[in-house]
């Protein structure tokens, strides 16, 4: 199947899904417990909205160490990428793929806030990049999709490169600094409306030079969005990705509830929301082998998000 055909199928899948989501009456104005990353880290750290703390830092990866290949010359507009939609139109919101077939998408959010960077700098946190998850996915050749914040990419450029280099991994956008796009989003500090478009555009620009399987998929922090937030992203030509299986892995203290939450809800076409943020999701790597085994038992197969949305 040609790339064009695949992309067209993905777009058709996305449009069908929007209808499904609307018919369900499920909006994400009131998301279930997802991703309360900064609930325990109020904005007492540093100056909210001010410059990020001086982390050991990593300049913008304008020239990642890759050999010259097609990924070095991203096409203007990125119109052929999975999730790409016509700029100027309100982005579709998908929560899952077609309920036929046996594919499911494992998605991992890589959050990073100024408060989290402050925790790393002060030694209150060791890592927000769970290598055990990446190693397990690599070892078992499991496809996955990673929603990266720009600040996480800046903090972990080597791991970002490793993710981009894996042909089974897709890269997607989770904002620059994990600020809220609506009022009342798990206590996350709010991003001013006039900065929303540039925040997301900037994050695509940060991820893009790493090449690999780039997409135009985007996930809001906490899955919090409203009409104004969607309208702000219309110029960017993207697809908003929620999820229908919330694992509850942030701040979990045991792995069994995560496994139970996922396996009790997962179905063909599901998008499973997990976290790569180690210190804030410390049980996810322990849960993952059990989740993978449970998916196998149910005849479900992990696939990159674009393939799940295209219906396999
Ligand atoms: Zn998040």
C-alpha cells in the first residue's frame, strides 16, 4: 500500500471517529482522572511563566546526529504525515480507532514542566524518563507512540533520538511545557490563549529534526480542551488524540491497578494512555509486561497509532 493510500485511510478513519465521538456524547471537557502531573507540584517552583531553570542543557537539536536522509529535509506543511489535516479547519478529536480488527495503540506521554525541571535540579527527582519502558518495548519489538513535550525533548535529547530511530515508534506532540489549555485542568498553570498556537507549533519544530516516524498527532495535557483551545490549533493542521483507556498510572503506588484498569477497558481500536515520566509514574514499567501479556491473551496486537486509526 502506498504512503498516500495509508495517509488517506488514516484521514478517513479520523473523520469517522469524530462522528463516533460526538454521537457518544463524550467530550473531554470533563476528563476522567488523567495525568495530574503537577497536582503535587504547585507553581511555587521558580517563576511561572518566566524563563525555564538553568538545566544542564541541551541546545535545541537542530542537527541531530543522523546520516543525511529524507528525514533531514522535512516537507513544508508536513501535509503527508499521519494526523495531518487541512490547516485552518478545526482539528478532529479522536478517542479510539475502528472497533474492528485486533489493533490497539499504546501511547506514552512524556510530560515536563518547570516544576519538574526544578525537582531534577534540586535532586528531589532522579528521572522523568523511564528507560525500562523503552528497553522492554525495544526488546519485545512492541510498537508504541510517544507524546513528547518540548521541555522533555530538550532535557532528554539522546533518548528522543533513540525513540526517533526505532521504526516501530511514532512521535507526537504534547505541548511545550505541559501547561493547561483550559481552566481547571488538574491544577496545571494555564497557558494564555494567545500563546496556544505558538506553543504547539514550537513543539513540532523541536521534535521534527529528529526524523523517524513524525506525525501531526497532538494530545492536550490532562486531555483538557474546549472549543477555544481547538480553534487555537486550527492553523496547525493536526489531529487531537485523547484516549479511551486511561491507565491511571500517574502517581500509582502499585502496578496491579494499572494492569486492571487497562485490561478491563481495552478493546479493538483502543488508545491506551500511559506515561514515560518515571518519577511521576513509577509503576508503569512493572505494569507493562502484564499489560502486554493480557493483550496477547485477548488476541489484541499493539500497533503505531496511525495504523490503529487506519483500522489496520
Ligand atoms: Zn501529560
